[in-house]
């Protein structure tokens, strides 16, 4: 299901977390758990992979991760602000060392002129650092957008860990 390259990148992230003594948590919307699936495809990931929050709805983002409904109302679920709040909420709730969060529009519908299909916000954070990446993957297939999001989420997580 997952490419060899994606599996290799996930293995590097798992090894980096292990070397840093950090546990990892994901907060996923548009990927629906694919990041967690990719990470848990690595044998031995259980010593660093803590948990995954699949918060597909706005209500779930608020209930499970503590993302303020007012923040979602002001910026929309697919925004820098919400991605960062998702990551911070997952980090705090899991007590993990690093969190990565994704929220986006995988399509084929649901896009607007301001927020087109293929727009994804990714955030990663540790207790002392946060990073955000806005991706515009374009009008690709839903599957491609989701897989590209997984790849970028792993890359941002590796970046925040300096690996």
C-alpha cells in the first residue's frame, strides 16, 4: 500500500524519535489515520509511537484536542491556526515529546477559491518549538493528496527533530 520511499522516511522518523528519547503522537484530519498507519508499519515503532487522534470533524477537533471552536470559526478548519492548535492539543493530551497534525481539503469536492482542493496545513511541535508548512498540492486525486500529505508530515516531523 505504501511506497518504499515513504516507509523509509517513516523508519528514519521512528529512529530519530528513539535516538532523541521522544514519543510521537499524530492528530489527523484529511489523512484519516494514514500517518499513524505509515508509522506503525515500522517494526518496533511501539516504543516511540504513542497514539493517533483522527479528528475529521470540527467537533472532534474541539472535543478531543481542545481546539477552540472560536478559532475554527474565525479561521476555518483548514488553516495554519487550527493545524498548530491540533498539534499542541495532541502533544498536551498524550504527554508526548513530538506531535504532528494535518488538516486539509483532499477533494474531489469541498474546495473554494480561497481554499482549493489540495490545500493542506501541517504543523509539528515539541515542548519548545513549533513549525508550520502550508502545502498546495493542486487538483490531484484524493489518494495522491492524502499520500503527499503523509510524506510532508513525516518530513516536517524530521525537520523539527533536526534529522
